[in-house]
């Protein structure tokens, strides 16, 4: 459900109809597995998401961003909502085939490989109309899933239209992320980010 809600929120409108019978009902597309993986990393890592909010707060002095980071870090969200990903050569990664197979078999999404035979250049993920309807039904019938809707919106705001490689490079600026041994889970930074939040709040009060 997390991936469905992420694809639903992140899918961009199709620029033109696609002459593919399986995509006749497509309503949007997430272009590239790298982008999907990097968006999912922030969705699954509230501590890293909060740190990015603090980065934006220091860049813009927009108080709303400090409040949003505080709403995450003042709660247990970094502990109870964290779902670690492994660090691979191209950053945070988790095999998506099994999870996406469930969505594909249910007629909610379609994956298309781009490139030539024997060399896949890119994976694109098309959200079908049925997938959008199921996502909306889930939110209406199980309000607890609205957490992901709200976080997806925040993740996309931070991503600001950047592609997968740009998001990967931005995430590599985190020393803990970059320093994780390849193939190992990326550890939490919650304690450091809470200390940073406290320091920024103290500086604001003293101003």
C-alpha cells in the first residue's frame, strides 16, 4: 500500500496517449526506478526527511519547515515509522519486484522497461485508473493510510521535480548515508537530527 500511494502521489500526467493496449487506462507515470527508490527512501526514513526539512529551513528561514521537522522529531515517528533500506552502489535501494508484482497482478500498475534487448536503460511505472481508484478507496476507508498521503506530499515538495540521479546525489550529502557499507542497512540519524532541531529552536528564541 505504501508503494501504491507513493506512485499515486508521484505519478505525472501522461503527455500524450500511448499506443499500448495495456496502457489505455493509464492516468500517470513515475519515470525511472532510481527516482522511485529515492522518493521511497525519504518516505521510509522520517529522520532523514526531517533533516532535509531543516536544511530547507536554514536555506529559506521559512518557519513552517521548522514546525514540520518538529512534528516528526517530537514524536516517535522516526522510530515507529522507519523502514530501513540498504545502501548499494547507487544509494538507497530495495528490490521492488515482489511488491510491484502484487500491484501489477491486481491491475493497478504496469511496468515498462526502456532500452534495448539485454540492456535495460530505465524502468517506468504507469498508474492505471483502477490503481488510482483503489488508492482513493483505501484512504477513504482506512484513514490511517492518510499518513502516507501527507508524507508523500511532503517528500515531493522536497524533491521539487528533481530526477532520480539528482535525488541520489542529494542524499549522498548525508555522511551517515554515504558512509554506510555497501549492502548494509542505512542507520538512523534521529538523535543527531533532534539535537540539531533543539539547537535551531534555541537560536530562534535567542534572536
